[in-house]
């Protein structure tokens, strides 16, 4: 990787929104609400809007048992698992409201459960959620059905339940294997635990296994991250997602627990990125784009070679350009020429549904120029 000048580092070493859409989510406006979203759903149902696209579902499960200091996701820290039972009842209401406007039985080619920690749900809770989705939607054979997994809270038997429910892709949140970094971000998970889970997942026949990494965390150095990279290469997941940590303590309270003096500077972060690219490419991974790598025979790498690669709010995908219905607190959707986002707090999310209304609080109607650029 070409060396980056100190002047450029100083100029551009600032956080920005993660690129998951055009325009990005920070451009959403509160003037876009439930009525605008319902119109988009009904146009999809009637076929009077843009051409009908395949359907993707995202379900947000906000609960986590413990707090990771780096996290900027919408989450609720609790050990009271009965809160998930209440949440599932409200999710069921939201699903019913969607089908009232867009019909039942629509074919879904992509499903992703994110959080928070979706594996906060019990086995019965996961079964209930999947049953709710299957009552209202048709999950297409051969689709992409993925779930984010917290390695600290699952074992081989839980992975077997996920396989039984039809999930064919897993994403493990690793971030860094270094014990000192794990202490600094309050996420302790021995490498041996992750290796064991990945071995079990392979034995269960999951089609694709992803590992998430973050560079720029406290106490990381280029040398310590090299050791994590070596372990990830040894683990050999099908896919790797490599994200840069954005330190925004004024926006995300958990990040205030991170000691600023322990954060690597811009030059060290660039070095970690450069070393990551070198390590993964040397190990035979294909650079899919932006923040993703995949083994040559993985569906993402194949799609890139064949010019069939797509990107949406759920990252890179082999599925054609999809409409996306976001379910759950803070979930983002994309239907036709609109983006929408649900209420970000449980109280507001529940209030909307108690009134029989979809919990959309902001979004965007795309202009012709937006559509061309997207």
C-alpha cells in the first residue's frame, strides 16, 4: 500500500457515516413519516411505482447481556430475557401491519437478523420469530439467511438450532483477539472459543461464515493487530469484514469509557489497514470492496468476478437489487424510491404499535438525481 503523507492523515482523519446507502442515513428527515412509507408499500403491492424488486428483510434485536465500549449500534443492555418476549409480541404487530399494506406471501430472497445480539433470544424465541416471519412471507429456496452471533453466548447446540431454523450464514463478532484490547473494550472472548464455534458451524453445514474485525481500538498497535490477522487467517472464515473504529463519545455514551490516550493515532490505523490488506491477499482472499474480503470460491467473490455483486444496508450481496423491509426498533428500510427508519427507543416503538401505526419516524423520498447516483 502506498505511504500516506502526515498532512493527508491530519486532514482526513475524521469520522464519517458508514456508506450503506446513497444518500446516507444522516440525510434522512423527520418530514418523511408513516404515510409516505405506507404509500411506497402499497405502490409495491399494486406495481404502480418503480419496477417490482426482490424482497429482503432485516430484523433488529436490540438486546445485549453486556456492554461493548466501542459499540455505536442501537442496543439495550439487560440480563432480563423476559424483555425479549415482550419485544417479540410487538414485532408480530409490526409484521401484521406490513402485510396489511403489502400483502402476505411475498417472496423473500434475503433475511438478516442483527442487533444488538440476535442470539440474546432463546431457542424458543428464535423459533417464534421465524414462525412469525414464515406466516407472513415466503422464504425462497436458495436465499441468503444470515444472523449475527455473539461467540460469548452460544455453543454448538445453539448453532444447531440456527441451522434447523434455516439460517445458512453466520457472522461472528470477533473485533480483535488480543486480550488487552478485549479488556479495554469490555469484550472478553478467548480465541479458542471462536475457533471451536467455527469448527462446529462448518460441521453443521453452514454455507458461509463471516468474521468481523475492527481496527483503531484502544491498546491496538500494528504489531498486536498482526497477531490477530494471523489468527484470522488460520481460522479461515469464508468472509471477513474489516471496519475502522470511529470514536464519537459525544454521540455514543459507551465510548466515553474508552481512554482516549489508548487509541492508536491515524498513522497507526493506516498501517493496520495496510497490513490487513497484505495479510488477507497473501492468504488468498479476494478484496470484494470497501470493507469486505472473501475466499475465491465464496459466493461474494464469484459474484464479483461475474459482475453480479450488489450492495445494500446489509452489506455486499449476491442477490439482485432488493427492496428492504426493516423490522424492529431503529431498523432501516428501502422500498421503491424511499428510505425509512423506525423509532430508536423501545418506548416510542411500542407507542406507535399500540396505536396501530407503523413506527416510521424519519426517512427520505429520493429524487431522480438521487436514483441516478444510487
